[in-house]
């Protein structure tokens, strides 16, 4: 309920007030995390008849291990894969279209960029170890 009430306040912020919205979103995520934890504790109690052992709390907003550059490359690769899929569908669905040659050129460029991105990801992944 509290998370829903907090989410109702998001419309009060200006579109460019990212920091203000971020604080509310962090509060919402924390409330949802608390709710999930409580539901798990209840289920555990129903199954075992005792409460689970207390575990140290972990900040759910900490960054994942790895470099931000590596994460950015993975996001770019995902976007590129999506575009490759779209262009492949265009080429196969419309073989008679007047822009088919341009689409094929763009598709070839994206495939080449995909290989470069994959190599960069591998290099960064193993360079960080």
C-alpha cells in the first residue's frame, strides 16, 4: 500500500527533476523489497514452524561487479541485436522493396559492428580479471 501511495506522488515532479523522482523510486523499491522479504519469511514459517535466521541486510541498490564500460557495451550489443533482427525481418518480408539494397548494406554494417562489440566485451571482461 505504501509503495502505491508513493508511486502516486511521481506525477508531482517536473519532467526534468530526475533526482527527485529517483528518491521516490528508491523508496518504492525498498518497500517492495521489504514486502517480498516478509512474504518469504511467512512462507518459511509455514513450512518449518520457525522464523528464518537473521541475515545481514544487503543494499539492493549497489552496483553489480564489473566495469560500467562493460555494462554499456552489453547494452549497446543488445540494442544492436534488436536492430539486426528488425532489419533481417524487413529484408525477408519485403524482398522487392526499393530500399532493399540500403537495408542489406545497413545490415552488413551492423553485423560487423556486432563482431567488434563482442570482441570488445571479451577483451574488457578478461582484462578486469
